[in-house]
C-alpha cells in the first residue's frame, strides 16, 4: 500500500460518479456535425469463394445514399494486417469469411444505408469451407510458421517416467461483448489531413492503419480517444478497420463520416477469442513430480493472421502455467480457417495453454486415484526453476499464494463440508477445485514495452496529464492521477487526465497485456520527475540552499531536509513560471532487462510474473444438469496495491469473465462458417445472477515489484484464468455423482454437456 495516500485517494475511481449517473461520454455521444454521412458495411454472405458478380447500381440509387465505396476507391494500400500483411480492408475478389467487408455504403442516415445494403446484388462461386483448426492443419492451411519451445529432453525423460498419460483437450472461442460496440467518426481537416475519433485500445494502430489505407504519412492522421466502453482485447487491433473505413470515406467525400456497428454487425464481423484443439502427453516420477510435458496446440486463427501469431506465442509461454516442469516440448500451429480473424482477448492465448495442462493434471490425478489438488500442489513452481523460454523463476509466489489460500480458507474443513454434503444428497453434488495462476507481465514482443507521457503544470498549479493509456473501464485514469499526485505531492483534484491523442503522445503501444498502468505510469513518473528537478533547482537558487540539501514535495508544500517550509504548491508554481521555468515535460519509459531471441526461443521476456490461487465451489443439480457457483475464494499477488478498489474490480470482473468462457459461453459456427450464436438470446454471458454468491479476495502480503508502478502489480488479465477453476469444480461434482463418468475436457462445460457427463 502506498502509505502516503489518503483513504479517499486510494479508493475513489475518478469515473465512478459519472458512470453511475449516465454522464460519461462515449464515441456515440459526440455531437454530430452537420453534413455527417453514415456508413454501413456490405459484407460477405458466404464463408469462402470468389465474387463472380457484384452489382450495386440499385443500392447506389436508393434513397439518401451518397456514395458506395469499394476497394477500388482506396488511394493507399488495401491492407490492414498488423503483424502479417494478409488482410484487405475491403474484399477484392476472394472471400474468406462470413462478415468480411466488401463495400462501404455512405448515406444521410444509418437507416438509409441499411436499406441500401439489401439492394446489393452478389454472386459467389463457393469454395470448400474449413472451420476446424485440426482439419486446416491437416490440409496445410497455416497462417504462418509453427513454433516450438523446448526445455531439457522430453524423449529421454519419458523413458524414466513411472506414469505417463496423454489426451486431447478443446476450448471454445469467446465473444468480447464490450458494452460499447466498435465504431469511429472521422473529420476531414485542411490540406488533406484527418481526425479520427475511435473506440480503440490502440490509437497508434488506428493511426497507422488509416495512413496506410489513405496512402498518407502518419502525421496526417490524428486519432483521439476519450474513453471506451470496454475492450477486453477486441479493440487492440480490430478497432482499426472501422476507423480506416470512415477515414477513407471522409477523405474521398470531404465530409464527416460516422460508423458505429450495431451489435449484430459487431458479432458477425469481428474476431473473438481463439478456439483451440490440443493434444498432450505428461509423465511423472514415483513421487508424482512432473518429469516431462509435451503439447501440440492447434489454434483456430480464422481467415487472416491479425494478432494470432502473438496470441499463439503467449500460449507457448504459459503452457506450463504455475508448475515446475524440467522437460518441456510444446508446439503451436496457427491454423487458417474460414472464420472472422480471431484476435486478442484478455489472457491472449495464455488461458488456452493453461487449460490444457490443468486438464492433463486432472486426468492424471483421476487415473492415479488421488485428489486433483494434491497433484497440482506437488508440482507448484518454485524459485530458481527455469521456464521453457529460459527465464528463471525469481519469486516463489506460487507456493505462497497456494498455502495462504489453503490456510485462510481452511481447505480441509471446506473439503469435509463438501464431502458431508455429497454423502447426504443423492441428486445434488458439490465440487471443489483449486486453480493456481502464473502470468507473465510485458508484451511478449519486447519493442512494444515502451511508453510516453506529457505533463503540463499550468501557472495556477493545476496539472494536465496525457499518456498513451486508454481508459476502457479498467481504472487506468484513476491510477494515472494517483501517480501524478504522488509524484508532485499534491491533491489529486488538481490533476486532469486528457483524452488519449496521437498528437500529444505518439507511437503508443495499445492498452493491453496488463501492462498499461506500468508502462504509462512509469513514463508519467519520468515526466513529473523532470519538472520536479527543475523546481528543485529553482528552489535551491531562490532560497540559496546548499547542493546537498534535500528538497521534497509533499502535502502541497515544499519540504527542505524533510522539514516543511511554508511554501505552498500554487505559489511555488507561480513563482517558477514568473522566473520563466519550463513547466512542461515529456516522459519516456522502456521496461529494463527484458529481451527475447526468437531464433532460439529463449530469453527473459517478462518484467515479472503475477501469481495467485483460487478455490471454487459449485453445486450441481444432477437431475437437470444445472449448476450454481457458491463461492470463489482466492489469494492474489497484487504486490503492493496502489488502489485496492480498482484492483478488486479487475479481479472480480476477470474471474467471472473467465468462468463464463469455461462454462456458459458457447460460440458456435456451423460447417458453413455461419455464426449460430449471433444473438444475445443464443450466446449467454455471465450476469450478476450467475456470479458466485461469494467472491472473497485476499491480498498476498508482499513488497511488490520495482518494475510495477508504485510496486502495484499488473492486474488486468491474470484473474481471468482463475475462471478455469470453474470447469474443474464442475468435473469434480460430476465425479462425485458418477465416479465412472466419461470426461472429455472440452470447454465450455455448458449445462447440456454437464448433463451428458453426469450420465455418461
Ligand atoms: N498484446 C500484444 C497482448 O500485442 N502482445 C502481448 O504480449 C499481449 N499480451 C496480452 C494481451 N495483449
Ligand atoms: Mo489485451 S488481450 O491485453 O488487448
């Protein structure tokens, strides 16, 4: 805990009051400019084929339609691929997924654009559709080269194993379902430049994509983000196409152009979490220590690479989750299918990798006839172990979290209660599971781990802060205010967080990888410190202090040699201004010590790891297959949390989102590549009623980590993976009802699948 902060500063989310009173402004709340055109996309109705006829003359004559744009109207490059250039903004002749944008219809109103859409005539010569990643792999349909991480020698190790198990695992996709759908609003400027307001996690990604499409340099595109209504990874790269479309339309027509996707369009056209199919082999010695682990991951990438190569990489990084495994060989294939390109989603491939080793351990424990958590516990990660990617485990927090969870929540008593309940009830069974998590913090692509911030101290003592961080509900604005208030020793009321804008802070990494507060916060500290250094020099001159005298800033006052002098902040700022001191600074931060060599697949990619253990209890109605989560109690390694209120929000939201992925959320595409769960009636996400009755979060007592902002560790993604515990709580309840059940390790465990498992 940062002891210098008042309780008020520690707890208050600066956006909360505006959120709950409906006053927060989102993209769609921008006042509409006169002459604004409204865009709609006409997209591919078939998953794979060649366009043989495309006639939009009737659509173009439809009421209110101003113009219809195709790829031919793109002055720059028809390309939006961020990692691999394999995705056109607007389809040319080949169609690769249902929902692939073909035409951009511009009309005086949304309704008119929508009506014109139905008048477009298209004929398609259909081709074979692939929706399954393993089928794609077998047919040689890969998005890029496969990768393997190895440690030790698994072949030799398996020879010596007392027990070897193998199996298959599958996990489903997941719809981001950010409350605010994708969208953008573009305004043409003088001399051909453009301003784009975008609902994006990555303003620079939007800027780069717009510039590429328009064929202009990046300085001609200004991207502005006030705040967004959720992202969860879905707006890391996939906010860019809509922004590029309105930028293109504004560029071509000279008018403001707005496009905000309807929920239906968003569900149809955007990529989601990658479904995976996987195979594993795991070997143990006599003491039930894991000796060797092999896995092959078939990632369902969809029709273009998008962020899939990076997501796939994180699957490999987290393939052994929180366990010590001396011999590892894990391979991942990025499989090309005829689905919308799948993309970043909280956890970024990590959860998919972790679910496989948890399944392997669960299956092994069952075959060995011992409790799942005993096998997990015996293999927890310890200090000094090497990850398959070469980084050495520096903090032994896996065992600490596990032990504290067992102790604080009295696991043995809890287990006895569950056993007693199960003995007494024939058709209701409880299941308990433990889920340890170890998640690496940093973009796995080292160059992305940099950030900048711009600070202005105004002559009245107020402060304006710009960073590259995008507020998406995660509370980063509040954390940035805390960082600046702490640095200057002033009240947080003096600080204003500006919109995230590419002209104030350039070359930003997306707000992603749980690293936003660390990267931008450290850049912000750098900027504040520069101004403080100037103030210090100014004070020393003004008061004729000695070089070794210590100048400090606390409680809105100047301190000299730790003694308060009566010089309030406002007066200091004003005097410094009159003395013509520079009251603005640009800060920069690049995470130290990290590196990774892809040719060897070895290095030190993460600044640090975040640990935790969650215990989940569920009650299953074994007649109907329905269930309710009674409690999730967890111990989490926050480091030294700078804002427990904000951090708890991240834990609760991440946990429940992960539980949804593992249980409720059944993303279904049929063999034609049609989304069968394309409405909120057919795709169910967790709500307050679904959430566990009790979510109890204990803070692991630690000093925090120097590479975390104010020693407060990153908290965005790690809790999602506690949700994996929900799956195993359910399987354990199934086994309490039917010890011979046939478990298939195919998430999500929907009520239908649960019922089948109970009676299998
Ligand atoms: N995005 C990214 C991420 O580009 N690289 C990453 O390593 C990452 N990790 C988590 C979430 N988003
Ligand atoms: Mo993310 S999956 O941190 O955009």
